[in-house]
C-alpha cells in the first residue's frame, strides 16, 4: 500500500502539468485510441476552488455510466461506478467547508482526480461503438485496470486528513467504509467473460482449420457483447481495420497484428453470414448499401499518380519524416538536417536566409504520405518522435491464419450467394464483396480466386440499379488486383463494362466502371480504344457527369493515352472542347489539374497540338499558370506551353512573349516547382529568349514551316 510519504515523494519528483480543468472536461476524446489514458495531474499549487468542482464534474460523468451496457467487465464496471457515486456526498461536503484545508487534503484530492480521469477513460472505452469484441478479448487486462483504479482510490483516501476537516462523523465513517471496500474489492476476470472469450478463440481455431464455426455460437458471442445489427457489426470491422492500419504503421508487435487480423476476420464473417438484414442505423430502414464514392473507391486524381508532392525537394525521395521550416516549405528531416549541418543556413528552395533552423513536424502531410503508402503497398521507413525506423507494407499475405481461413470461406459463401441466390441475395452479395475488397490486397486476391469477378460482370446486366451499382463498385476494387484484369477481359467483360459506362441505370455505376477502365488501360488500353463506344462515352461523362464522374472519366482517358493509337480517337471524340470548358469554368483544382495533364499529353503530337490551339486553350493555360495553387497543375501547364511553343509555330511563341506575367511564373517554377517542372520551365524560358533575340536582331525565321502556323488571339 502507498503511504503518504510515497505519494509526496512521487509528486515532488514529477513535473506537474498546469492544465485548465475545463479542458479536461471538454476534451474531444474521439481520436484517443482504446486503452490509452492521456491523464494529467493537477498542478501542485492548484486552488481547491478549482480542484473540487472539476473533481465533482468527473464523478458526475462517471456516475452517468451506471445505466450503460458494457460488452464485458459488467460487474467490475458497476462496482467502480458505485464507489464513485457513493463518494459524491463526501466531495460535496468538502466543497462546502473547504476553507483552510491542509496540504494533505489537496494532495489526496489531486490523486483522486487523477484516478477518476483514468476510470472515465476506461468506461468510455468499454462503451465505445465498434470496439466491443476488442474490449471483450482484452477483458483480463481491463479487469486489472479496474483493480488498480480501485486500489488508487483507497490510497488517495488514506492520506486525507479527516481529523482537520469539518465534515460530519457520519460522512467520515461512510468514507472510511468505502475506503476499506475499495481496497478489498475483488475486481477480477469475470467468469462469464472467460466463457465467451473461449468461444471466440474456438471460432478462430475453426477458421484456421477451414471449418465453419456454428452459427449459433457466433450469435451467442454477438448477443453477449451487444452487437445486434448489421451496422453495429460493420462498425466493429471498421474499428479493427483502423487498428490494423495503426499497427501496420508501427510495425513493432507482430503478435498484435495477428490478434487484430483474426478478430477482423471473425467479425467480417459474422457480418456477412450471421446478419440477415443490412440496416441503416440512422433510420432503422433498409440501407441503400452505398457509401461515399470518395471512401468506397480509390482516389483517382491524376495528382495521385504523381507523387512529387510527397517527395523531399532535396533528396527527391518520399518523405518519411516531413518537417516545415521558417519559410513554410517542407523537407524530409534527415535531408534538411544534412543541409544545415553543411553550413547552409538558407531555405534550399527560396534561397532566403533563415533566422532560425527550427523545424516543425508536418503531421498532416505525414499522414497523407502514410495513407498513400498504405493504400498502394509501398514500403517506406517512417520515423517516430524517437527517430526509430518504421516500415509500412501491404502485401498479399493475410494478417493471420485465422483471417486467411475466414476470408477464404467467406469468398466461397459469397460465390454461392451470387450464383444461386435470389435477386435480393445477389445484391447483398455484391455489396459485401464491395466492402471486403476495400480492406486489403489479400481480400481482393481471395475474392478473385473464388471466381467472383465473372459473376459480378454478369450482375452488370441487372435491371436493378442498386445491384448494378454495387457490382460495378466491387469490380472497381477487384480491378486493383492484377490477376483480375485478365479475367475481366477474357470473360467478355469489356463489352459489359462499356455498356454500363454508356447507359448505366445510375450515374454512380457509370463512374465506377470508368475507374475500372483506368485500371484495365495499362494492359488493355488498345483493346478498350478499339471499342467504338468506349472513348466517346468517357468524353460524355466528363462533359455532363458529376464531379466524381468527371474525375474518373478524366483519369480513364489519361490512362488510355499511354497507348499512341488512342490519341487520334480521343481527339475525334471531341475531348478538347470538354477539357477547355473544365479549365474555363470549373472551380475544382484537381479537375483542372487532370485536364491539363491530358492536354499536355495530347500536345506532344502534332495533331493534338493543332486541335488544342484551335480550341483556344493556350491563353487559358497561361492564366492558370499564374493563379493555380497546385504544384502538379503548374507543371502540366508548363509542359503544355512548352510543347505548343516548340511545335505550334512562331505566332504561338510571339503570343507567349507578349504575356508579361508569364516570365515571372516560369522563373518561380525554377525555385518552387518539382525537378521536372523546373527543367521544362527552363527550356521554355530559353525558347522565349531565343525568339526575342531573333526579333531584336531582325531575323524572322519561323520555328516550324509556315503552313502549320495557327493564329492565336
């Protein structure tokens, strides 16, 4: 048992944090990870007038959990809540007579405040939506935390100076009794929790042996932890997926990854096999089984294809620990440190002399890079605050043997549901595949190996718009798996995909299959281009579709342009006018950037250059270069202008020379742009200077033959 001297010693050797208690009460804890307790100790000179109200507020918050439903540790939680609630009269009485309290009273109440914070965090974790199975499997550790908290309450009350405080004898006896109860409380791993944990472990063992667990056993587990609806089961899966992503970034504790992957396989299986209806939690009605296209589908911006924004301007490698310096520019920590250690006390990009070499971690950019790597299976070392190397990898390997077994049995189950099920079951199966194919490369591989791609292609012909949409979205996710692409093409998939692109029952289905064509374009771009309706349908999509439709259509066209045969087809389809319309009237920076990328690619060929000049894109590109905030967009602008100036005739160069703002924009690219943008800007500057010098000396030679001149306004 701690003594007063032990507590005094610990406090004297601890740097206490001066944190306003309103912040403790009002802190948004939604981003806090489960079973972490970012508690703060009241400062050593805290006033009782501040401490007591905060302590009472904490006790009220804890007491509000008394009617909550806990997935595990039900008895332990209620004992802890009851203890806190019974201490409230004592706290209120002290508040009413706190004048002149001795230091030991403040010490005792400060310790109690710290303990109440821990208890509140623990109760929040136990009732957190989505974490019920996880908390059940951690119930032994949770019981230990309850036991530690109970002993901490007793320790804090041990040092309270009851003899020097004006409280009633009845209250004193009551608190002393509670103190003894807190010390002796048997807060242990509860027997019922143990039985359910054993049942989960048994189910995981069956998954490992590829033996389906009994549906009744699964229902008993779900009922015990309070997961009654599909939406609740789905939240469990999403929570575990997030935890796996976090552990993947840490790459420290392999056992934790195996544990989480097994639980996710368990809940994914339950969601699909056990839950009969897909529900909408908000309205308790049948859900439209559609998620945000931004969430459920990959981000298909052309800026996504260009990872320069994630690269250090010094090393040109993906940044593992991005930091921002005084000028606002971001570099990888190791690169900028080497720069500074070499005696360079200026910003590498701007050349501005620095008054300070202080570096601020760019956490937002770091998270974006991590997500980029996690989504695309890129291996990169990440550095934490201790500068230890981390690695993030996503391979086709399952997270655990149990997760592999669950996924393979689930894929077989879905095959039967779609092949032999009713119309409603086919839709449900397509929706489940849509969700499962988002989670990992391994899941996609299992679903493809189970023969689901051809079945989904057949569902594209469904007369039910929701089934068609879910099948299209599922195919989009599967198309990221290389082995699925040949299956789609060999099974007459192109005709079915393009038919949905041309006349899908909903615009969402059309935008999904446009993205499928992007993934297929790398290997089958020429075959896609030979389909008469493919490119014209994509151009109609970027002309008349929604934001997401335009985006996916642009990216698909960009992918097709990697095959030279498609340049003519894109031009004949009238793409230039639609692209210029986006440049003129669209406010979405990413759509403008994507359109510029396509124009820059088309301008590399003479027929594309002529069409672009006839489409009056030249002056629009100059304006965008001067006002765009996208580094990649500016690079595409410079590339477009360079191609037009080299191959578009003297009139084009003359027009560019007259644009007084252009030269400043080009020079800024030399210092602020990517390495490729800098090289292209330098080449364009030389073209403009050469033209100016020739004009000044009276030499009138054209850049290309006179018959190719295009008049530019």
